[in-house]
């Protein structure tokens, strides 16, 4: 696979520790909304979602993205403790690089 993949948008939100920040769905939705806005794309441009979570239900990704209107696309929930964020980003990169989305 020689296709280059670039991160097009980033959404940074405040976070201190579980229980002291906003609820997970609120943080996820806010970060996703900011990243989509930063990338200059529409929700309809997104074919799959990879959402990392550590403290939450097994459907945390769905809870975080449904507020954006993102239904009807595959959502992969990634839980890998301290490596969750990088694991979710790696899996998303693989899907784009392989041409799956």
C-alpha cells in the first residue's frame, strides 16, 4: 500500500480526568464537530467512523456521533487503554489507505 493518507482536520477539547470533564458523548461529539469543521468537509463526505473510548459503554462511538446526525455508516469502537487514540487513528488510516472509504 503506497497511497498516502493525511489527517485533514483536528478537534481539540479540554479534558482533565474521567468524571471531572463533560460526559463522553458530549466530548466526542464536540471533538468530531470541530475536526469536521477544521477539515472543511460535510458529514455526508464521511464513509466510516473510528471512535476511541476507554471509560464507557461498548457503543460509545455511536453515542458520540449520533448527535452529529451520523447514522447509516459503519462505526468502529476502539478500546485499547492508553493507546486508544492512536489505535483508532491507525485503523482509520488503514481503511482510507486500502480504499475502503
